[in-house]
């Protein structure tokens, strides 16, 4: 699971993903005062600018869908067997990902092999990439 600790960054103001952004924290992992900086194509945003008002940082689950696409928090997945949409949510209380079935209003426990049957359909910022609507 070498992709488990990948992140992606959504720019709320520009309404776009950073295409080649990476995160940098200059402090050790035991530090309580973490700073996060975002770099993209030579541009730099420091901790003062990387705020909840400007950016959303989402982490990768380390899992892949049917076509091999990495799955991140905030993604929508589709299960053709149950005809259900699943939203990937990070639960900061349990420090784990939750796979919330939107059609049934329940959390699903999914095995790694089940992810290979799911199809990525979009994310919370760009919407669903097919004709079926997803509602929260």
C-alpha cells in the first residue's frame, strides 16, 4: 500500500485540483504544532494560506477501484450489484475511513477485494461522472 499516504488538494477559490501538489511538514511527527505547506509547479502556499477557507486536503485510502483508480476521501463509488453509491469519508474520531452507502443511509464494511468490484464515479467537489445523481 505505497499509495496509502498520498494526498490531494482542492482549491476552493479556484475550484480545481492541484495537478502536481505535494504536502510538506517541516516538523517531526511528534510535534503538536504541525505546519502544512503546499507546493505546485514552483508556487508555494505556507501554513497561513493553507486554511480550511482556501483548501481541502484529502488523503488516499490506499485502495483502488475496478479500473485501478486510487480512491480518496470524498470520492463517490458505485456498486453495480446493489446499484448503490458509496461516499468515502474520513472519520477523525476513529481515525479511519467510513464507506457510507448513500442509497441505504448506512456505513458499509468493505474488504479489499470488494473494492475491485466498485467503480469510481466522482467526488464531492466535481460531482458524479454519469447520469445518476447522488444526494447527501
